[in-house]
C-alpha cells in the first residue's frame, strides 16, 4: 500500500443506498407478483361466468337486444331465466331466447348467480306453457324472419318438449274455431321472440 493513501471503504451512505435499492427491487417484484395473481384470478373468474348470470347482474337496466335476423328490441331487462330473458318495452313485454340473440348493447359488467334452484331451471318451455294456460294473445317472431315483420299472431294451443303449436288469429281476437285461420307448429329453435299484445300479458 502506498504511504499516505487510505484504503477505500464503503461508507454508511453507500450501504444505505445498496439496501434501499435491494428493498425497492424486492417490493417491485412482490407488487408485480400480486398484480399477476390478481389478473390470473380475474381471468379464471371471467371464464366461469355464464350469460344468464351476466344478464341477472343487469336487471333493471335498459338494453338493446339484436337478433340474428336483424330485428332489434329495446327495453328494460326485467327477468333473466335459464334460457330466455324478458324485456319490458313501452307497451309490450318480449320473451327472447338467448339462442336467438346475436348481441346485446348496454349490458354492464356485473354478474349475479341465481340462488334459487327452482328459478334456475325455469326456461322458455315453462314460460310458454304459462302463456298457453292463460290463453294469452301474442306474436311469435321467427329467429330468421324479416326485421320489420310483425310475426305470427295467435294463441298457444300446446307446448311440447321442443315445439309450440300456435293457433293463428288476429290481434284482439279470441281463440274460437271460427276465428282460427290455421294451426302452425314452431320448433323452439325457430323462435326469435314472443311478444305480448298488451303490457302485462307476458
């Protein structure tokens, strides 16, 4: 060692800086790990969400429901069942199977599971049987029918496992043999929407 020159040392401030830098690196690494875990959990949770739960989270909100055939229904979402939703329009209610919908506009990000096992199983067939029992007048809009069509108007005669028999009568007409033009059988897969003639009928 050369006389008159002191050996280099790590002073207190250099040790503090080293420890501070290491602490910052560990903190940043922990933060990134937590953020990655949160993102992964969010992806897993999102992957388990079903459409019905997403729609239940939007109950009371205003939606635009676009069918594959181009028809658009707008109203307040009032019910989301096992395989169909109920939309409240200004003068009517519309029952729409999920399978007939091309896309929704206005749906939020909240999801809610249906706690009732009974309500979870209530679907399109149950709703149609209720309409048949009440002899409600309605219009069935076909899934791939014209966007400006009024649909098939009548009263439901019978509901099978995957079809409905509709007695065709004019709006406001009772289901009498003399008034029925003919009876048509509509597969559930062809139903785009079922619209009541007056509010409260569906």
